[in-house]
C-alpha cells in the first residue's frame, strides 16, 4: 500500500533554505512554506543564492508547495484590490517556479458586497489572466475553505464552477483541508459521513483533481463555518477521520501537511523541531502505519 507523504508548514525565517532545515529536523516527507511575507503585498525578491541552496537541499523532501498570501482576493468587486491580487498571484507562481515547487495553494476569495456568481467569475478571470503569463509549471491549488463570511470555495460546486471556467484547467488542482471540510458542513467525522463526502467529491470534482491535504483538527463543530485549526485529535474531529484518510488507498500517493498550532514563538529563527510538530507528526505516523 502506498503511504501518504507527511509534513508540515514551516517558517522561512532566515531565508527559504531554513524551511528545509526545519522540515528535516521534524522528519518531514512533505513541506509547505510561504515564499514571501503572507501579510504584505510587497516582499524582496528571492536571492540567487537562496534559490540555489533551496533547490540543492530540497531533494531530500518529497512534495513541496507554497501557500499564497492571505491578502489576495481575486473575487473582490474592488478593482484596485483585484488588480493587486492578480499581480500578487503572478509573483507567487513566479517564486514557486524559481524554487521548482509543485504548486501554490490559494484561497479562492470572498465576494464581499457582490454575489457568489460574480465572485466566481472574477476568480476565473483572474486565474486565466495569470496563467496566460506564467512561464513555469507550478500548479495552482485551489483550497476548499471553511466558508466564513462571503468566502467562496466552501462547496465542491464552487470549485467545480471555477475549474469549468478556467481555460487551462489542466494546471489547476484541489487542496482539501480537514478542518475546513468539517467547518463547512461536510461530515468526515462519522464513518458513513466520510464515505458520503468523498463519494460526492469524486462525482463533482474527481479524485484525479486532488493534489494535497491539509491535516488539521477543528476547534469548532461541524457546520460552524468558522476556521479555527487545532492539534490532531484535540478538536471535534478526533483521530478516527485522520486514520481513515491516511489509510485510504485513494489518497496513498498524496502529500499531507499540517497547519496546526506551533508551540514555539512565531518568528523564531531556530531550526530546531517544534515540539507540537513532532507530537502531531508522530501521531499521524502511528495512525498511518499501525
């Protein structure tokens, strides 16, 4: 049986190669990073030295992806925000291609004062514009969301609509987040619910479209529409859904990364393993392998 590649989101404090050191210290088989400050529009370009060092050291890790800035909102009816979002997404994909990453995870966006349909149209238009100017091969990974406020992407049908409207949809894939699924009302907690949810996913989007899992427990209950991540087994999911996912042969080839709370200071430049990462990854390996 294939085994999913387990990893975590790691800080790039001190330079992107430091994320590889942190991943290695934690025994990661997969990795997610920010390639720039996630809460700023502008960030310095990646240096040639950092790019070379990252590429050299990354060969020991399986799948590596980046997560796009949280500021990006392609669905916004505000023209200036949408323009800045398109430009920022271009930069995210450019950086991913520089580092030879497999893809960039993107929250689809929030339609704010407009409508779902208009928001979805704007996202598709923005993605099409960016893809037409992308020279590399990194995929765009649309992340299924928790559905807070006017956030789009919390229904499988939203993602289906986006993919249908994007011309080059062969370079677009899906990232599923376990916390987001539960918050959005998809019951993967019970065994019967789990089978129903993934049957629906396959019918609407198809497993061939799925490229990544974010493994997170949820601080809030099923259908809350509130995005609050928790450590594995400490929230409303418990451990059973993670065991099912990790041992599901349909997902055995996929990378799965943690976005769970860290125990150390957020801006630490240390490359030592975070105790919470070690604890969460050890539990996931136990659920996967025994």
